[in-house]
C-alpha cells in the first residue's frame, strides 16, 4: 500500500551514490507489479517465490547488498531526503562506529510526533535496558556484518532487529544522532500491531540473554546491568499488560 512512497523517498536522497535492494517475500498482492515497473537501474529486485518470513527475507537483502553501508527502510516507512548523506558523513568521520540510528516522525492515527530515544554516542550498553533503535533509522557498516558473519536470526522472527543490534554492538560503537531521518507510519497491518505480543516476548528473551552475558558489549558496567535487570522486570510487566489489552480488544471485535 505504501511501497511506492518508500521507493520514491530513496530516489529523492541528497546522497546520489546508492543502490536500493528490495526483497519481495513471496507477495500475493500488487507488490510485484509495482516493483517490476521501476525504471531506475539503481533499484535491484530480489523476488522470492514463497514467503520465507521477515528474517530470511532481510538476510537475502544483506547478502545482495554491495555498498559500504547498509541502511534499513521498511516498506511502509519513508526516508528523509538528507538521511543517507547525514548518516554516511557521520560514519566516514567515525570509523569506530558500527551502527547509527536516529529519530523518526510519526504519521497515521491522526498524530505527528518525533519518536526515538535520547541521542547518544554510545548506545551499546543501553541496549541492556531494551531496544533503543528504530529499524527504519538504522545504517550499519557492512564490513562488520561480513567480518563477523552477522545476520538476522530466524529464531527471533518479529523481534529480529533487537537481536542483530546486540550482536553488532559487540564490535563497535552504536550511536543515535539527534536528527529526524524519516517517517514512521502507524497502520493496522504493521508488525507491532499484528504480532505485538510475540515481538515483546522475543525481545525479552534477547534482553535476558544480553543481561546474562551472551553479548560481549564494551562498557556494559555492573551498574548498567543492574539498571538493565530493573528494566527487564518493567518490560515483563508491560508484556502482561499488552496481553491483557489484546485479549480485551479481540473480545470486543468478536462480539
């Protein structure tokens, strides 16, 4: 529904040296027609014959990408024209940075506000408190993924982003810039609306593993781990509340 707008936002980038790798995960609507109508040689299509799920589809994109950096953009979101230029310039000036995120402006549900966690030059240790990054704001140094064989985990489908951020944070700084780099769209069919409970549950699993030391994140002090455990307990309570609200909503829809 929003795919062409996402594609157009990439074509409008101030940074002109880019390739757009689009993975069609076995769609059954008009997505493939939209993709095959693209006439820009910088747009590369990966057309999967069957639906493999989000992590595997994303990994097809990671493998196919040829650039020095990989910027994520979900098909229902929009990139700001300055996004690539701003983030690439920062990465070029800071070779120790593995991943850069930013802020997004929301649309849909009759509201517009800026979302994203406080800007930080070292978000890695803060990931012990939960996911601090918005997927459509993230750009990753490709060499980090290749050198350490990092991909999205199929075991964490619907919460695969957080697990990858934790893995990347072991190998370089993770930064959030105080910049609005795109638009995040609220709509009824988005992953957080359809698979919210599963997403939160799997994110808690990743957070638990991180707090137990599964990811060797630099500067993750004992104090930060204590704060992380407190956040973990709050996140469990939040999951229970989300489950209760989801049951009420389903009950009202079935009446």
